[in-house]
């Protein structure tokens, strides 16, 4: 986020290309565009949570059947890869939407401001889920009956 700030704003917080883009001439349009990016971020979060809950429910159902058959192990492995894919997509979508919002702002932000943005924490949590999913799947697959 610091790179985005440096690319879009000068050290004094003024946009680098303010005169070229004439963003300040249309504040109502800017606010509509930023609102659209906010809604898109929350729609992405909603999609991500639905997929996570669906996959978690399916894996929970399969794992509760002891012992795990070979086909159940394949399903658990596929579910892990689905979580990895969806987590990567969600992290990318969050970054792109936040980048689009920053490009529409008229004034810069401090280095610590991203700590208070929801999008930062959405990104961090999705990366944590992404990083831990394969290890969790490996633990489940170690109990498969081959």
C-alpha cells in the first residue's frame, strides 16, 4: 500500500496527476466510484465466506466418516486446492479494488492508515488461510486408509 501511495501522491499528500485527470472537478462521480469499489469488496468477501463455509461443511461431513476411503481422501485434497484457489482470487480482488479506490482519492494517506482499513485485514486473513490450508489438508490426508 505504501508503493501505491508513493505512485499516486507526492510527499505533501497531493495527487501527482491531479491537473491531468481533473478529479476534483467531479467529486460526486468520484464518491460514486469509490462507493462502487466498497460494494465490490464486500461482495467479494461474501462470495469468499460462502465458498469457505461450503467447503468446510463438505470436508467436515467427509472427515466424520471413519476411516477415510481413497475417494474421500481425493475429495479432501480437491477441497484444499479449491480453498487455495479461492483465497488467491480473493486476495487479488481485494488488492485491485483497494488500488482502484486509492487512485480515485484526492489526498494521500499516512503510512499507518492501512492498519485501519478493512481491506487490509481481509487481505491478511485470506493469506493466512491460504498459507495454512495445505498443511491442514496434509494432516487430514495422513489419516487416510490406503
